[in-house]
């Protein structure tokens, strides 16, 4: 490790970066907290009162120092303890605030350049993200680059830890900083899964002042994320706003009526779903890659019980099923590449996957072309887009192409 660490600058794969990463992970598995000095151990155990007393009595070590051959700082010990702690009399947030209030630098890196913020957001177990917020509000650099050139945002994107992504983007994480191998988040996030894509895109839109319908799952009137009785309900006319109650819908109507756009022949297309065998899979390739690499990651919504093929919900006579659908263009395997040279069926499904079909060009000549162009022009990476839709019969799907929704986490 020392030989690689002596090399100057950021370490790409050719300079031993990947080898260093493997050695660091393998050898740090033997970490034993009982070998720490008393002050570091009290940080690890979240004993804020003990640390505070040691500082006041002048028996605490220099807070700018580090311990162990890995050069862990005291803020990192607090994070590590919080991630591994069992229930008990521990107060990690108070311990972190004590250290920072007494001059402990929030950005002290270990031997591979990982700061306490890197550690807190890579593994959000316990109260690690609360500690991450404390670090950020205390001046931690949200864009601190480790020896691999990676900013803290890289880890959560790779691990699909959305709460950590939300925290870092809230504090203006930069998506254009390249790591040692020349990659940045902007280059990669479209391939990192549906939830990562939705989260990053939402914040990028916020930064430019752009906001699409259904950017967040919340009541468009009061902002609540849940309803008192059941789930949030969508506007029966436009299917593009949500409400937690009838009262909120009524109070918001004077505002919403100015933009409420019902389904019309101008802003919508009617297509014939095809429920035969599918050549594409709705399972996220990013999720499949994480599983293959052994990275713990919950399955995307609706994939806990993946369906083997197409699925048509049962409708009663006259029933209309309103839903949000995802339309995905034909793609090359394990990539996001699409284009006019690629041909094939469009894949369509909702979050629950209780509606899953394809749209063929032969059965929908005019609608196929219009839908294809809208997705190419306004969709995520020109590959997929989300729309309000109504299934009016088993073979009659109306898609509101005139109102592209914000990226959804499915």
C-alpha cells in the first residue's frame, strides 16, 4: 500500500488505484476498536460527555491528529461507531458537534483521502447521514476528492443510496468533477439505475429553475408526502398532480385550473398494447450489475417479484385505469444507446408492473413515430420518458405525450 500511496497525484487504475482500493478494503476488515486510545474509543462509542470532559480538562489529544496506520481522524471514528453501534447510551450527533466545536477539521482525510463525509455517505447505516449533515453544515467540503479523485457523491451513486445522494445534492455537490480515470457523475448517472437517475436529474433541474410535473411524490397543495387515508390521489382530469385529501384538491383548484390539461386528441395518442412475449426486460441493468458485483442494493420498485412476461390488468366493463407509465425505446444490451438505426418494440410499464406491454410499429404506425420522437427529444438520455396514461380497455391505451413528467424512480 505504501508503495502505491507514494505515487503523486490522483491514482487511476493504471497507477495502482484499483489495487490500493482492494488492499484498503481487505486489510481494514481487521479493525479492532478496543485497541484505540481512550479518547478515540469514546468517539467510536458516541460518549459525548466523556469527550467533552476530556477536552475541558485538557487531557484530550490534539484534535488535528489521527490514529491507526490508516490515519483515521476523530470525526471518522464517530461515523464508524455510528454505523456499527448497537442500541445503548450513545449520542453520536452530540459527539460530532463537540469535536467540531472544539476545532476538529471536518475534512481530515485518511491514507486514501476518505474524509468523514465520504465514510458517512458511503454507508448510511445508523445515524450516519445525520452526522453527514452535521459535517456539511459545519463546513465540510462536499466536493473533497480522495486519492482516486472521487468526490463523496460517487459512492452513493454506485451503491444506490438515494438518501445520501439527496443530502449531497442539497449541499450543491458538483456532478462534473472527474475522477482519476476521467469519469464524472454527469457521464455516469444515467447508467446507475432508475432511482439514481431520478434523484440526480431532479436536483439538476432545480439548479436551472426547471420543474416538471410530479418532480416529487407529495401533495401539490400542502406538501405532505403521504395521505391520512391511503395513498396520494391524482387529479382525475390531467393525472399530473397529486393530493392528500379532497380538501387540498379543492383549495388548490384556483391555482391548478390554470395549467390543468385534460386528455385530448391533440396532446395524446391512442395505442394498441401488445401482450405477447417480450424481447426486453424491465429489470434494471444497473441493479443486476450491483447484484453481480456483490454490492448490497434493494431492488427497484416493483421488481421484488419480477414478471416473466407481459401483463394486462383486468378491467371491469367501462372501467378506466389511470396510471403513470414509463415508455422505453429499444436499447442495446447493457447500455443507454438508442437512435434511428435501432428498431424494435417500445416497452411500456407502470411502477407496480401490473401493467407491462410492448408497442409495435406495425400495430401503431402513426402513434409509434410520435411517441418515439417525444421520448428521443424530452426523455432521460433520449431513452425513456414518463407520461400520464389511461388504460380504457385491454387493447386501448391513451398516452398523454403532450405532458412529459419528471423522472420517476422506476
